[in-house]
């Protein structure tokens, strides 16, 4: 593979391949499209795509692969590995030991079924030994390859602060002095008119109408993007009209991937040069019983798995558009006029939200103003949730407290009021609102569909839903993003406002709106002695009727009264537990000093917990954030090594070696072990999963396989022991 | 006996309408918190804010303002009738500094309200026209000369006088100009009768409640039922 930088378009004679992935429009079956070479897209956008050179070989086809469809995802990291190696000969050519060379091993063991519910120690002892022997085998193997580098490492200078640039996460790391410069040049959102700077950006998103009118572009002024809009519509319509196929993706070597989804009358396009986004990975086995099943974005998923990461990102952007406009509105606007400009109905806030989504989806970074520092981890939380297949993050509170909150929600549905009072919205005079008349009573919350109590960081403490309806995690994500963006303005705690937001929940019903009532309150105001930190909570009430604002407001007042009742005593449970839950740390709760960060995901409810990223590097900087995003993406996506019946360890190195170990035991257990060496230090990543959970952890200290396994199992056991506290469960149903 | 101080101030509903980005949210924030934030985001849907306020000139008069701050964006227009239903005052806002376009939208809203009034005129809405961003309007760099400023203001004046003498206020959320005046005048323009009638009614209600026949006990017993029912879990 050759190292081609986008700024060197004259290298077009290099042997790079463009691969088109398309599908017949009907029936929607995937075929592999023509491969095209050479390529200059997108550096020189005016180049016509030559369809005659079909038949050249795609590099990916040469990689060892384990036959047939299901295992076509083997060797998931080869592109990533090669990218990393390229850079070690670029930036680090003088001191190759400085470059991080990731080595990845994935294996699946198959044990007899063990009952997770009774957590007996014997089982875990056996488990521990088994895992250890597997891991030892892997590490020995790895040392055989890395021995030289590791040895030299130990002689080099003491441990230093690692920059994300040292990891070769992104291309062109060698062209800049420091992380900030890199961010400004390749990552930061810029609407400049400078086209040279525009094409340097690692990631692009475009939303345009089928007629080619731009709706949104992550980077670049209108003058620049207009040309690209033309190219995109030409390519899409050429495939559509001449070949009766729908274009899905274009791969340029393993350097650039372009993915398009056609949501007539809109087209959404992502262009990425980021290695971890181009990894192919299989979606988790479908046996997972998700509480909130994913929408149909996964149709054709085995053939699409290469593009899945970018397709999911595009669907998230599309869902945002649906949520503010709804499907019929979009269709109606374009039906009247094909060249309709959708931007007319979008506000500056919508564009701000699009930009924030682009950064969160790609890098886990927040949208920062000039000179602003990262102040919270919400963008990182969002990224990890996306990575773990739209999982949502939980807050640790006691199960009895959670039940109490759930029951408060349930009792809301039972409040009756006199019909007259409902019609005359004389809400503020609650004296007359709760009238004594018994005749013609109606339920105050009859239009109330979903209720949530959340922390300020949008983690759900408790929720209520109707028996036969549910909100998917994708819809929740949209809901919370929208509420956060609406709240930006009211940083002032002394004044409260109630929000009333019409919102379309794309997976719930893309054709209509629900009405979202939001009331924030500070729990600490009701507690004696008053805690030093404020405890902002939000009550979110979703109604099906746009005229029910005052009813929802009355319900929210009732909920607050019920929550704070008893809160002024010292043994108030909720307030104290909220204070503790923010400190969820493996370092505090159990002794696992070498593990600096972990994620535990409960598969059945698709919820996860993780500790604060501050424990990883003692900061919440962009540098740490980008590293965690990278490590977890590699760890997660490399679990694609999906092995069926026998215990097998695949070990990918630059040589692409695959090794197998046989075992007599069988289960769906999998583990991945990854180590990044270099810059005088190393980072170890470890993933363990079975039918119940997925566990990921990182250590940036020297850690032996024995400790790694023992500590990981300790955390897993802890998570299982406190499962009811850690996870939200299924809420209450009415 | 019930003291006057025990009587909560009467609530008074106000709705802000007008084109996107004319400064409705900033105006409300200036009134409620006396602060201005340059980065105020677009309102999504609407926000409902309450504020107890006493007139500067007549401090014995106070109201609990219930303010609907609505989104100016076109796509939310279908919701707006819900916000101005039952409102006592509609503050129709436009941007003095972006006159032509935003004044046109202001006129649109005034028509809308009048059409609605004709259908259901139990409680008429008082319309006030608000020209916001006075600070930018008066700035040298605004590109306006004194003559064109006067021409705009004359246009507003004529419109107001030909529409039942709508009151016109110039405001600036940035420096606070005209904002307390606006809310003071809403209170001061009310008849004495509004306050005395309210106080009498309220006093009677509170008396009745003291005699045991009160909503409080009903409410609390009702809530007790619901909590008891859920305690079995």
C-alpha cells in the first residue's frame, strides 16, 4: 500500500483502487459494483469517474479471508494496522520505537453455560484460570513479534505525556507541531472559502436535496460546496438511471471512504479519512434481545457491514432533520417544488446542532468556541453510546429509590381533576384548579405518554411508558440532544422556565409530532444541610396533545413535591445517592488500581456504565478524549472476529498471521486483547464479552495478564452484584 | 381575617410574537434576570416563564406575569394560537434595525390576532408593538441616517393610529432601555377595579378554605390514596 496524502493529487498514477458498493434499486440486493482506477476523488473534484476500467483488483480482496458471508469480516484491522505502519516510516522514521504499533488479538472461548444469576466464586475461579491461559498464550505470541521493540522501549526515556499524534490515529500527524495545530487544521469546523484547507479536513458530511441544493455541509463556504453538490447528484443519478442501482459507498484504496444514503428527496453523504471509521466490523450477533430494537437502518447488514459506521452516522443526521420537521413536511415542501431550499425552514440553532452532531459522531468532541476548553464529557458519553450500538448510559442509584421514583410517575396517571378546570387553563391559581367537585372528573395525565426523570447530563434515573409503545434509544438520543440545545440559554439558576417543544420521534412515528414538556429544578435547594454542589434534575413529560402544556406543568409540580417530600431530612436517599453516583469510580469502589477506565454494557437492556474519563489521565482534555475514542473504537470494532464453534485465537500483525487454538469447551464468550507500544510507554486494552455483558477496559500502566484478568473479573462481578443499582431496568409501564 | 399580604398577586398572561431573531427571548431575559447574553440560542417551540413584579411608580400594584416566549421560526406557526389563547397582552416584536422584513411579520401577527378575536371575543387581547434592538438602530454604523430613522418611526406611528391606537414601545435588551417602562406601563394602565375585584374574590375564596371546605385537604387525601396504592411494591 502506498502512502498518498490528499494534498498530492498529482500522484494519481499510483495504483489505488476505487471500489463502488451499490445495490439494485429493486430488489434491494447488494452486488459488488465495478472497481475503478485510478482515482483522484475528492482532491480534484472535476475528474470524471471512468467506468471503463472495471475489473482492477481491490486491495481488500487480497487479504486473507475466511470464506463465505459471515466470516467476510475477518481481519478487521488490516487497514488500520497498515496505516499505523506507514506512519512509523514517516514521522518516526528516525526512531521507529516511538510509534505505537497496535497489535490485536481476538478470540472466542466456548464454555459450558454458566448461570450468571448465581455468581458463585468457583465458576469464576475456573473462568479466571482459563482466560489467563488464553491470554498468556496471546501475549507470548505478541512478545515474539514485539520483543525487539519492547526491549528497546524499556531502555528509552521514562514515561512521558502521550499525545494523540503519537498514536497515528489520524493521517498526516507528522505535518504539525502539536495537537492543537492538528485540531485546527484537520478537525475544527470551518466555513472558510479556502478550498485547500477544505479538502484537508478529515471528515465531511453533506446533506443536499435530490436536485442538488445544499442543505448542510460540515465544512466550507457555499461557493466551495456547490461544485461538490453537482458531483454527488451526478454520481447518484448516474447509477440510478443508467445502472438501476443505488450507490452506497466508494472506497479509495484504504485512504478515503465515501458513503451515501438516499432518503429521497434528500441525499446524505459522509466522506472520511479516519482509519477507525473505515474498519469493517460485524454487528453483534442478532441473538441479542434488545429492549429497544434498532430501526431498519440495518437491512442488508451483512454486505453493508463495511460501511455501517458511516451509515449509522448519516442516519443520525437524517433523524435530526425528521425530528424537527417530520417526514410529511419534508416531502410536502419538495413535492411542491423540486428545487425547494430546505434551509429556509432551518434556524441557526439547527445548523449549530448539526455541527455539534458531526463532531460528536466522528470524534466524541464537543463543538467548542474559539479558545474554549472541554468542560464536560457529554460528547464522549454520546460517542461511546453510539459505539455500543445506541446504548444509553445509566446512573447508579439504589433500586428502592428508583422504584420510589417510578411509583411517583405511575401515580401521576391517577390524578383526577374536574373537567371544567381542564378546559379553562386557569392553572396558576391552583386553588381553583383542584376543585372539589366529584362529578365529571377526568385524568390530568390522560395524554401523557412518556415520563423521564434525568440528571443534567441526560442520564435517566427513572421512566414511565405505555404498555404497547416504546421510544427507541435513537429517539431518546434525539430528544436529549434537543433538550440540551434548548437549555443552553438558561444557564441562570435563579430563573426557571418551562419548555414546550414539538418534536417528531422518527422511530416512534416519523409522520407526526409529540409535545415535550421540560422542567428543570435543583434538588439541592430542598435538602438540609444544603449540598455544596447543585443537583439539577429534569422532568420530561411527553404528551400526544399540543394543548396539554398546563396539564403537564401541573403534573411536573406534583412530581417535584413528591420527590422533595422528606428531602429536607438528613437521611434523604435521592440527593445523597446522586452525590455519590457522580463519583462512580473503580478506584473508589474496588481496588483495581491498574485499570484506568472501563465500560460495562448490559446487553439485554442495551445500557452501559463507565467511569469518568478523568481517572484515565487526570484530565478531561481533548488529547485524552481522542485517545479513548480511538482505543475503544479499535477494541469494539475488532471484536468482529466472530468465531463459531471452536476456541480460536486470531492474531493480526503486520504479517497478517492467523492462529487457531482448539478447545473442548463451548460458549459465546469472546475476548480481545490489544496493546499499543511506543513513546516509552504502552497502553493495554481488553475486551471480554458473553451473552450477558460486554466489558471493555484500558490500562496505561504495566499490567501482567494475571492482574489484567483478575481485575477485569473483579469489576464484572461488581457490576453484576450491583446490577439493579447500576442499571435503569425497564422503568414502569401503565 | 385574611391579610392583604396573604393574597398572592393576580396572574397576568403575556405572549411575545414576532419574526425569528428580533430579540424576544433576550427581551424576556432582560426583564426577568436583568442580564443579556449575546449567544442566546433560537427558541424551539416555546418557553413559559413566570415573574412576580411590582410597578415602579405604583408599588402597591403587583402582578404575577406569565410569559409565553414563542419561537419566531415559521415552522412553529401552527402552534401559536395555543399561546395567545387566554393571553391578556400580546407583545408583537420587530427589529428596528432590520425594519422592512420584521415589521411585515409584526403586521402579520396583528392581523392573525384580530382574525381570531373576531371569532372569539370574550376577553380581548391588548396588543402592544415593540421595536427592539434600539441600540443598533441608533448606532452610527447601522447605515441609517436620521432621516430614514424618522421615516421608519413615522410608518410605525401611522400604522398604530390606524389600528385602534396600538401602543408602541422602543426597547433594547442589550442596554435595558425601555424594558421596565414597558412592564410598568402594563401594570399602570390597568384599572383599579381589576385589582380590587381580584382581591375581593381571592379573600372570599381563602375565607371559605379556612372553614374547612378546602381544596388542600382534598388534594392531599387524593395524593395519599395514590401513594398508598403504590406502596405495596
